[in-house]
């Protein structure tokens, strides 16, 4: 009895600690769904709530996803993808219909707490060759007009998510910051329009990319512990690239007469695979420093009293994202594809790292793996099959610096086979590979290299439920006939 009382008391203490963590935390996350097997939205919403995440940024307005947030009290940003900008730039009617179907429809008592609509995602990237240059502002204006017409302009703000490359500094000093010359006039028009509607400037800042894209970039400057060499700019000291980047934007805004415009960091994070600097240890170090900075409320040298609003990128790994920017693109999540945490953290910034709460109710496919047969000796003859398997799945954990980089040739092939097998829902036909593979029930993982078992996706669960209901309905009808 005494032991039972002790256990109950300990459970209560853990619950209090978890609640305290949730109450103090006020950080948003980006919830992307470019995955072959996305988690059920309701599972993700519970994951957010269990970990005290009070704000979420979406990249579209998928009805199932948005509806799952109803009653959660989680502040929500809806996204409009770049491929829809042309439609809304040209037609106010389409913008009005979109607001009615994707915003107003969710604003009932106990519905979704929508706070922002993000029109476009990094539309001015150089890689787009100006495709969205003439579309973004008109689309913003039409969506804003529709929001206002619906009587929502005071609560819901319209903006766009911009990459940090929309501004530049020729000398790498924040004080030389200015908007990129080819879009300087456009940026001024956008910023003035946002300001007139009391909407914020949203920017994505990635210290990891500064390190990844420049081999001479000082590693320590990407983190927040001040271990590296600082730079001085007009008497202000910078010990990390986040502050320097942020203040480059502040200077850019200042030079067009808007020094106090609200800034939201729409994306900031650190990947855990796909590069020699992308790993869980570095990610934990980065987030520990970021959370500590946010908790200290010290702002940046240009805005020392700034209260940051940031959205971590991202919530979950996404195995269908493009790898053109780098193999790390599929590994930005603080949680794995199945909602399991990758490393301990403390979003309150107090340094009391502990493992986040994992997603609950996740269903997995059978515990089966597809690997190379032991009887296959001449691996060179089937090496071409790796390319096929990886082109249809995700093998980015095999690249240099990643967790599966040290596998043998046989291990590499088995990993590729299994990833294809899992993406194909463990279909028997997906583990043939010219007779060189076999399905096993013993976990094929090697050391720290995880050979994953895929989850039952949200769509599969719907199909299963529909099948069950269909069978039940047929049974009911037959019983009535009899």
C-alpha cells in the first residue's frame, strides 16, 4: 500500500512538471505534411497539446488538417502555396471564395483559432526565376480585401513568408543591410501594404544553411553559446548569425522608414540527417541555445527589448520533400516521421532538457523488413537496384555524415530495399529485386542506423475504417433481409 501511494505521488509530480512545461512554453511549430505516410491529424494535434505547443503554422489549408485543430485553442496560421498565387492575384472573387471555404467555415464557437493567412512561401527565391514576382502582392491584397469583407481584418492578419535572401549586406555587417536590388521597390510596396494593415513581416532564418552553403563559415557562429569570434558593427557586438541576420532585416526596414515593424520568424531550426553538420547532437545544441535566448528576453543588439515570436522548423520529418536544396531537407523535424522525439529539450529555456512526449495512438505496419538475401554474394551485379529503390523512397540517411553512413555495401543495399518496401506498404511485390531480397521479421537495424517500419498512414486508416463500416453495413442489410 505504501509503495502504491509513493507511485501515485510520483505520477502526480510528473504530471505537474509536464503541465508547468506546457504552460510556460509559447513557441510555434511548422506542421508540414509532405510525407508518404502522414500521421493522422488528430494524433498530431494531441502531440502538440501534450508538448505545450500553442501555435502552429500550416503550409496550406487542407480541410481535414485544419478541422482537427477545432477546440484545441492552438493559434493557427493557414498557408496559400505558391502555385495558387496566380489565381488569387487575378481574381478577387476566387480570393473571396477561398476565405469563405477555408477561414470563415472554421470560425464557429469552439472552432479553429485562426490568426494569420500566409500568402506564398518564399516566393522570391532566386531559384524561381521571378515566377511569382508580379503575383505575390496582388494575391496578398485580394486575400486581405476578402478577409476585411468578411469582417475578420482585426483578428486575422495577412502576410507572406519570406526567405532571408530578400535582403542582403554587401559587407556582411548588419548596418549595411538593404533589400535585394532586383526586388527592392517591390519589397517596399509589400512592406508598406502590410504595415497599413498592421500585419507583420515574416522571415525564415536558417543558421544551419549559412554553415552548409559556406565551407569557410565559422561553425560556432551558427550557435548561441558565444564560443566563437564576435563581430562588431557600429559599436554593437554580434556573437551569432541569428542576431546578425535578424538585425540585417531590421536595418533594411529602417532604411525604408519602418524601423519598428513587427517581425515574426516563420521558420528556424536545425536538421538531424543529410549532412556532416546535420545530426541530433548539433540540433539539440542549437535548440538549447535558441530556447535559452528566448527565455532571457534579451532581443538583438538593434532591438534589445524584442519579444521574439518564432516557429520551429519543423515538427515532423517529411520523406517526400524535394532534396534539391540538400539531403537534409527531409530531416528538419524535432520528431521523427512517426512522432517519436529525436533528442531531449526544454522549450522554457531553463536547461532542464527532457524527452518530449511522443505521439500517441500511432499504428505501424507489421514488424517486417526487406533485406538482401544472405545467399547473394556478387553484390556488384545488383548494385543498380539501389538507384531504383532510393529514387522511389528516401535513402538520405545513407549520405555522408548521417546515421547510416557507415554501413557495409550489403547494409546499404538492404537499407535501400527496406525503404522502398516500407513506402510501398510492405507489399510482397515490393521485395523482389530480381530475386535478391527477402522479407525478415528480425529487426534489420544496425547500431544507430534505424531501418524503419512505416506507419499506417492517415489515408490508410480511413480506408480501413470505411472497409469495416462497409462490411458492417452489408451484414446489417443481410440480417434485415433474412
